């Protein structure tokens, strides 16, 4: 076998492994999207895709630019925003409905991502999204990761 053929076989094997890993990471992300309201830990997620917890954490951050925990909390906050916009649940009820176990942690993370506490968001978002389709309200009010929250709430015309 010539040297060129060996390089081609080796690189195609690496590409195949990389695609397999991306497929597994997508499964983890999909599971988080589906089960955001349940207790999820890295070990259980890793077990589900036959990876070690450490490798899963590193690979997820490399692929998606944020940690598993950050991704999970962003999903929870997105859902919490939708529930708060409805206006029929208290902040505490929303906190537990989205899978958070600590109201303090929920409020802190919500404030970091949205730029205001959940109670203030509930007061201001309900009237501003009245009559707006839920898909539009969700897109316009999507939380921003990495503590880059806007100082003022989004304007929905």
C-alpha cells in the first residue's frame, strides 16, 4: 500500500469518528431540549451516548460553545419566559415547572440571561405580548447567553 492511501484511510476514519461524536452530541442536545424539566446530570447524559462524563463535557463545549449546564439553563429560562408571559403562574410555580430546584438559582440565572428578575419580566411581558403569536414572542424575547442581557425589554411594536 502506498503512503497516500494510508493517509486517506486514516483521515476518513478520523472523519467518521468525528461525525459519530457529533451525532452523539446532537442526541444529548435533543434530550436536554425534550427533558429540560427533569433532573439531568452529566453522568446520566454521558451514559446515554456511551461516553465518559468528562469527554462529553469537553466535546459539548467544543461543539456548541457552552457547557451542558449553561445550555440546559438557557432552555429552562426560555420555557420560563413563555410561562411567565402567560401570566397565570407565580414565579415559584414557573421555577419548579421548568425543572429548577432552587428559586434563588433560577432567579439569578434568569436575571443574568434576560436582564431583569422573573417577577419584573412577568409584569412587563404579559401586556407587551398580548395578541402576538407565541412563535413571534418567543423569537423576539429569546434569552441571550453569556450574561449579555439587554438592559431594556424588547419592543414588540
